[in-house]
C-alpha cells in the first residue's frame, strides 16, 4: 500500500510543561518517501495548561498539520486513543505519547517494513536491538515481560514488547476494531483484536526508550498492570 500520510495520534493529560518538546521532535522528523504528517492531539481533560500550550504551538507552527480535540471529562488514555483513531485520515497511524520517552526520529524504523511491502502492523520493541534504553525500574520491566508472555500465549504471537507505546497500524484495519478499554488496558485489547484479523502481517523492530520516573511524570502504576492481566484474559477468552 502506498502511504501518502501518516497520522500521529497523541493522547495528552497534564503535559503542558513538555508537550511543545515532543511536538518539536515530531515536526523535525522527515519521513521516508516524503510521507506527510497529520498530528492528532486529544486532550483528556487536563487540569494544567495543556490546552493553552497546544493551541499556542498550533498557532506558532502553521506548517505542521495539527488537529486538536478534547474531552469534556477525564476518560483515560485508551479513550483518548479511541477518539484519535477515529479522526485519523492517513493510510497508517502511529501512537505517540505526549512525554519524551519515545523518539519520533524512529518512525521510519517502523515504516520501513510497511514500505518494503512486508507488514500491516509494526510494534516498536524496547527489549530488542542495540538502541539506547534508560535504566529504571526492575519490577516494571519484569511486569512488562510477564504481560507480553501472557498475551503471546493467547494470541500465538512472538512479541517481545506488547506494552510498547509505538504501534503502527493500517488505519482501516484498526478502525474496524471495537475497542472498549479507556485506560492502559488498550495495549492488550488492541493486540488481542488485531491479531485475529485474517492474514494480518505483524512485525516488530527495536527502538530506543528514554523512560521517565514517577517524579518526572510517569503515570502508569501497579494497578494498571493488574488491569492489563484482566484484559488479556477478557479479550482473548471471553470477549472476542
């Protein structure tokens, strides 16, 4: 499939202090084959100056195609992604967190298997390849690997990082999915459901990871890990 435009879906909650930094990185990246960028930002009812920061950036950077949406109440990251996915108009879309943990310069790593004609979906793995990884939480890493292992058991995939933010999807494929999870259960749900599309071609590439501490704004916690386990069983065994 020829890609004319990549939709970059950014859920944002209380990222007013740093969201301009990630938007600068998105703006600066030059995509392979001169693919155009559509940036879709969904503000999930932030209580800080996130909206002001986004609108100011949008006004000062008219050459970057930014589509801004907001929720009238806080619904969760998954809900923000649902909104962004449905608004995407590119042939492919990628998920980008509003923080600085992932590097937009690596969009091309995920795009290459698609442009070469091999993939419909590409996951960016923090646990493979020789790229830079910040050393942070041991138990968080163990938790990620456990969740990936459980997910793989049911989907029969061989992913190394199901919980990664960087997921590149064919837009028409992901729009077909009836996604329900409003928080961090999005990852196991979308993986379970995308894996069941007949003849889907899923690839994985190594990416960098510049993780944040909780003091720096990281939001996921142990409760979200238990929810992810619940979602793995729910969407693989009981709700297909």
